[in-house]
C-alpha cells in the first residue's frame, strides 16, 4: 500500500506540474513498473487510485491518458478525534460503552454490501473533552479484512485512531444528516431527548472489502472551524 501510494503521489505531481498534460497518454504500466522498481500490480493499483480521483482515464487497449478538464474528486483523510480535542487545548479521554461480535441488520448490510446477518464487531464509544462528551460513535468493523483486529481491545487506543493507523483504505463514502436525539444518544451525550444533533455516516473499503461503517454523533452546538470544516467536507 505504501509503495502504491508513493507511485500515485509522483504521478499526481507530474500531472499537476503539467509534465504530463491533459489528453496525453502516459507510459504503460510495464514501463512505470521498471521506472519505480515495483511490481506491475502495484503500479496498476496506484493508477487506479488516480483514476478514482478523476485524473486518469484508463481504457483497455487504448492505454491510460490524463483526463481533459479533470473534475477532481475529494481526497479523504479521516481525522483522529484525540488530536482534534488536544489541538483545542483540552484533555482527551474515551469510554467503550459496548463491544461484541453481532449480526449486522439490514440497513448496515446494504451500506457495506454484505449479506444481512453476517457477524461483525459492533462497537459503541464516547469521546470526551475535559471530561465532557465530545462525540459518540456507533461502529461496525469487518474482522475479515482488518488484520490484528482480534488483539485490539479499543480501551487504551480508541477504534477511530487504531483503524486510521492500522487499516489503510482505498475508498470512502460519507454523508451528513440531522436527527433528534433518541434516549440513548441523549444519555451518552448528556443532553435532552429530542435535541437536534449533527450526524456523520462514514464507510471505508480496501481491496478486500468493506472495513468499517460508523455513525458519528456530535455534541449539540458543535461547529466546524475553517480547517476542520474543510477536513470534514473535502476530506472526511
């Protein structure tokens, strides 16, 4: 993954700096594999990342070309909640409310593209800033595509940070919505039932399948600063 990302970064740089111009055919995978001392499959993965971003047009037998008038897709970088809290000058802590291997319900199965009833790790946790609820997460993690998950208890290192550091992803989807707090949300965020809440749904995949899907619920009154808003909207 690191080698493929390094190749993708270099190819992206050449496109941005106009060394490879719009509509121009770039070298074949075999030639790039020799140049970067990498397996052809690694080069293929790197070019697919850029195709997914909207920078390359890949066609069988016609080769790979730089897209004319490319429309860049968002680049996702998942924020680490602990760092957000500490950057605000607050003391971070977290609490695992529940963690168990459970069958996924229908709406989660649809989101992940897995059969309903497949057993994944279901985790609920609360993140705190100076001892007050900052946000809560309701997360499903696919143990079949995340090596080492069986050794992760998430009580010392929270699931958000552990996954960012240990489960690289190739694709992500996210959406925002507003919901009224149900009894459980209200209790965990220490707010009143019916309170309007900002919700983030985020799902990530690697080349083996879906990694995780999470429902993040923000504390009432949470607002995004300029940098944080850009991270959430243009990234994740």
